[in-house]
């Protein structure tokens, strides 16, 4: 919700809401602030966003109105909103990923409003967490605080997650058996370096429950696409997005 942050920057009052047709903003304030707000909307588009058009019209101001609020998304109407692609992890998130002092140190599903999954988790529009495959992971108190803080870079980041509340990685052996591991990513790297096959399985809105499936009979399958399974080596299967095993 970059637009809400911009409205606060320019001291505007009003509201913003996601709809199937796009983002609806009602803002009021001095003309110079409104002009600066619209200019910033165009100039400061988030890396993962693309504004196809902005339609403006004047409406009557509401006397005494203060504050800028984010209203619940409005479903229905003609769907015109483009679905954002998944975006590779950004520099800020990488720095936190590698920071032993940060609460997301080493967390493989770190993301923010500038990076992370979008297309592969969206099940319905408007784009809100209940309409994504992340709906099965209720956010913890700290993630909720970030989500609701306009000054935070995770303000209204729908896939926001951490070690406490988000998906986790788990390592499964070549027969699909769960193998306790403190570092499934290192297991995968080691297996690949030894010439083994590694399959990634997880939550994905576009391919049922699994982003990728592996089978000794049919090989690798991603949605409707199939790939033959190379015969060299034995595979390991790191499985993210299960709950209940605790922190890997
Ligand atoms: Zn990020
Ligand atoms: Zn959390």
C-alpha cells in the first residue's frame, strides 16, 4: 500500500481500497499536495508494480475529515487488475536474511512489499492474504505489527511471514520419508553437487497443492507440464509449507 504511505507523506485525508478493477483512492487536501501525491504515484512505482492508467476526477471534500485509512478490499466488478509476477528477493531482504541479529536470519521465505511471491500464491482477486495460499498461515504479533505500520517496508505485504508464523522447509529422503534436518537448503545443495536429483514441493495456487511433483513413473510434473526424470543418482525432496514440525 505504497499509495497510503504517499498520502500520509503529503498530509492528505481519505481512503484507499483494492477492487477487482484496480485501486480506488479518495484523497482530500490542498491542491498542491494532491498534485504532488499524483506525481509521486507515477514516479515512485514499486519495483513489482506497473500502473497501466490513472483516472482522476474531483469530488466534494468532506469537512473535518482527518487521517488516511485502508478499507477492506471490494470484490466483484470487472476484473482489470494485472496479477503481479513473483519477484526475486530484494537487497534489503537479503541483508536481513544474512544478519544474525535479525529475527528472520536464514528464513528461506523472507519477503517484503518489494519482493516475494505474488502470481504463484494468488487464488482470487483482489489480492489479499485470504485470497492466497498463505491464508493457512495466520501472522504472528510481530508480523502483524509490520503489516499495519505504514512506515514499515512490509506494510500490507500479503505474504509477510517469519520463523514463528510462516511456512518452513523440511527435508525428505528419496523414498519420501521425513528426515530431521536443521538446514534443508544445505542438504539440497549437497545432494545436487553429488549429482543427485532434488525436487521442490510446496504450496502453490496454480498447481493444486504442489509447485512441483516427482514420481519415479512419470518424472517431474509442474501443473500440466511433465518432464522425464533423469536416471542418475538418488533424489532428496525438501518440502516447504508443511506445518507442525517446528523450526527446521
Ligand atoms: Zn524484500
Ligand atoms: Zn511472523
